[in-house]
C-alpha cells in the first residue's frame, strides 16, 4: 500500500497501525505525503486563518513535582513569582489593545489562586476586556471548573501529557492518569472548549503510545491540541535525557490534524524555542492553525521557566505580530480577526462572531 492510500484509510478510519507507520518515518517519501495531506485537511476544515492567542503566565508557584518541569516544587533554584490580580488584568487589557481577541491565563498549580481568586479574576477580565478567556491552571474539582465557567471562562487547557499511564504516573508523582482524564471529561461536560496535548519525546515514550494519544484526542472530542517537543531542564531529574525530535513533533501535529480534522492546533512555543521561527512556519504548513505569542512581561517571564530559554526574550515585541502577518502572507494564509471558537461547537453563525 502506498502512502497516499494509507493516508486516505487513516483519514476515513483512524487506526493505531497506520498512525505508528507514519510516526516511525520509515517509508521513503512518507513524511512529504503526510505533511501535504495534513495541510489539505487543515485547509478544508479550518481554512487559511491563523488564530492568535496571547499567553499571560501569571504564577510560577506549583504544588506538583513533575520530573520534566522547571516549575516542579523541588526546584529550589527557581525564584517564584506571582502576578497580583490587578496586574493580570492590566496585561489582559494590553492584550486587547494589541488586537488579540483571546487570552490564555496560565500558571503552575498555585494554591493562592483558589476558586474565589480565579472566579474573581475571570469576572474582571471579561468585564474589562471582553476577551475570550482560556484558563490553564491545572487540576481542580468539577465544582470549581463549573464556577470558572459560570464566571465567564470560555476555554480550558489541561494536557494529558501522555496516554501511557505508567509513564505518566512515574513522571508526575502523586498525580493519577485516571483523574487527569476525568478532569478533561468534566471540562467537556461543563461546556468548555477543552484543550489537551502531549510532550513528544518523553524518555520511555513509545510510538504506540503516541498513536494512542492521537486516538484519545478524538475519543474525548478535544477541541484544542498542543503538542510540543520535550525539552530537558537542567534543574530537573531529566536534565540528561535526550530532547524530543523536531520531525516527530511535526508528524504528531500532522496526524492529529488528519484524525481530528476541525480542531485548533497551535504551532507550539516549545517548537519555536527548540528550532527557531522556522519551527513555527513548518508546523503551520503541516496541520497547525494557531500561534500563541507569550506577552508576559519581566520579571514574571523569566520566573516561568518550564524549560530552558523560555523566558529568554526581555519583553513581548509588537513587531512579532507584524512578522507573523508577513509569515502568514508568505504561506498564503492570514491572521484571523475573530476569537477562534471551534466552529462545530459554536454553531455556524457564531463561529465568526467576535466576542
Ligand atoms: N499547571 C498548568 C500549566 C502547566 S505548564 C497545567 O497543568 O496545565 C504547560 C505545559 O508545559 C505542560 O502541560 C507541559 O506539557 C509543558 N512542559 C512542561 N515541562 C516541559 C518540558 N521540559 N519540555 C516541554 N514542555 C514542557
């Protein structure tokens, strides 16, 4: 069977065997056929618009101890910082002024930001900016998720990291894989546009488990899928592990697009940090349709060092938006004007209605 036939079969009937085949990259010309097919599926299902989301990283305090992450609580080298809520609102206003329609509020699992603090924050951001609000603040109870939704949060990101339960539980001590998946199901039940994702190239991760990750995105009806390479952090137990591969990351992006079709898939920051700007452009031609510029100012930016060099740029430079516009034009694409709700959920008329 040639690559073209296999891709058609995979598109029609996603299956582990074909996923592993393309993840392995062993077929001559297989990558080219895969990337080209993914780009066509992207165009057919989400069009040529590139969605922009501004990220604000508001706290690097974390109660968890994940072996891969620079924010793990055992990392005593990191100076922890927490933005005061008033400052978070200022940053969201800045995002709106820069032309973003949606903001992602991300943090470690910081007990200071309890139910009341998040509800309060979401209410203020919605009232003052009208932006679509995405939260990425970790595992909470269904009750808390519901309170965030009622307060006006639109979307929630919680990556399942890997579908390999044993690997997940060995890398995230104290966390349960089942609970993680339960959180994703709860978020979907409540009505959030729900994001998940994985790290590509975790030590001990198999291609079979990555195939299962992609099938899981589909089975959970995940709306947003963030897949970036694992990047070892020197102050973690995985300091000496090999980083994830750039090409394998593109294959995951492409296959996630082919299997899930109309989801939002970012060209991740981890890819851009590891490879440079070409990583972003490549991902956008291989299935991705979202870019998430990090607008966190210093000193909070350098405190949020999940992996090395993440906080390296001094400040967000609005010239990046111009550059993204140029990149988009070079790729025959354009920057979206709407908030980028997944259309299947919003109903056809709503999809392009700004928030
Ligand atoms: N507490 C929030 C935010 C976590 S940080 C939450 O649970 O969602 C966001 C993501 O960074 C994680 O989900 C993980 O996929 C990624 N990440 C952490 N350490 C990393 C590393 N060393 N290399 C690449 N990505 C990493």
